[in-house]
């Protein structure tokens, strides 16, 4: 199982505001990120105390992780790999703990506002349309919508698929469920109406929106990062969120609950792509070169993209405009100072090709 360690180092982010407003935003950003850092630190500490240092597992962009049963039981959906793993170290009745975790996870809705991933609260509300509906089939090959079928499948899994392993002083009981092979496409399809609407509103290719979403979150509506980027398109409240709100004449930044709403998240992420495309990087003449720059900037910022070519903004645009698109791509994937941004352009560009047919 993939281990996601709580390495909670949050890098400073620049907010383009002026005068006292900039100071206010920066002060608010420091307070918010410090609060998030403290929350995550306490949460990770609770997990480590119970599960042990080598078993710390925390939610991420492509990983839904929910603890319950006073932290003794957890559910892990790996949206990238298409696996669902339920584990417990309960010493009293591990089968009962796993059974409840299986049922709750299979029936959880796709509204992150109803679930606190940073506590052990049993706050999962069974949904009429479970998030995983159609992405998991039970032992009879049927999708799971209702509690009765989820309970029957849980009993089957515990009787036939129960695993046991030792970790330190703990015996960990688990079951793993494989999602259907096309689980990624099923999640993408769910958001297509919202994506098409945002694409038309902001003039951004829907294939690019889809590619960004897949790369950022694998279409996980609960997606979070250690930099507190939120939702399907991993929007950061204090940077992209502030810029989009400002462009729309709104004060402040979008709330967490606002960005966890799928439609709001897609709108905000797409609006930011449009700002990169039309404002920050709008002086790049060739549309393909501009697309490469926009993709890279979504990950690392427009300023870092231009500085790859020149410290002078005007000169950077001139250099890019005198280069062939293929040379712009090669430069960004080999000379950008951030290895993450170099890989990001490669991933998104390749992924976008597979979505062009939906345009």
C-alpha cells in the first residue's frame, strides 16, 4: 500500500495585490496555512500514536483516506490505482469494524462537505447516488447502490478475502477491492456536463480541463494536498482562488466548502486557466506554445514559466514568439527549475491527447 507521509512543509506563495491589501492577504495566508499545518500535525500525530510511525496514511490529491472507530479503522481509496483498501487494528471485533468500514465506503456520497477527512468522526452519510456507484461491482457482478447489497458484499469479502499482516506490535486485518478497469472514465463522465459548461463560459478547451483534472486528482472530489490545494482541479484558495475572485469583482478568497463543491471547483480552475491563457501569458502568439506555457504555469506559476526564457518579461515573450512550439515544449520540459513542473507538462500534454475525442 502506498504510504503518504505527513510532510507538512508549505512553501510561501505570492499573492499579486498592492499596498495594505497585499499585507492583509499575506497575513491571512500565514494564519490560514499555520492553522492547517497545526491541524495536520495533530492529525498525523494521532495516527502515528495508534498505528505506528511506518503506518501513517493521510488523504492526498488521488487518495481518499478516512479514519473511524477512534482511529483504529481506516478506508483508503486509491483513485489512481483503482483500489479500495479497508484496514483495522481493532483488537475486539476486527470483522465488525471492517464490515462497517466497507459499507460506509461503498455508499459514501461525492459531497466532501459532509465528511471530515482529518478526524475519526463517523460522519459518513449514505448517499442515494454513491460516489463509487458503477466503479465497483460486487461478487455477483452488480453495482452497489443500497445498504443491503453493500452489507452482503462486505460479508462476502470478510469471509473470502480477509488478509492479515503484522506491523510492529499490531496485527492489521484488511480487505482490498479492485475497481472496474474503466473507473477513471466513469468518474470523468460524471463531470462532463460541468466541464462543457465551464469550457464554453471561459473559452478553454474541455480536453485541457479534463487532462488537468486527471493529472491533479484522478477525478477525486475529496482531493487535498499538503499545500491545502482543494478539489478536482486542486485549486489553492490563497493564490488561484484570490485571482479568480478578484477578476470577478469579489473580495477575499473562496472558502474550502466552496472549492469542494465540484461545479465551483471546475469553474474556478477553468477561470484560472483562462486568466493564464488570456492575461498572464496572452502575449504568446502561437496557440500551441501558449498551451504549453499555460499547462506549466498551472502547476508552477506564470512568472516561473517566463523566467525560463528571460528575467525580463517582455524579452521572454519575444524569445518564445521566435521559437517553434516544439522548442518551447523542449525548453519547458528540460530547463524549468522545478522538476515537478517539467513532469507536469509532459503528463498533461500526453493526457490531453486522449481526451481530444470528447471535444
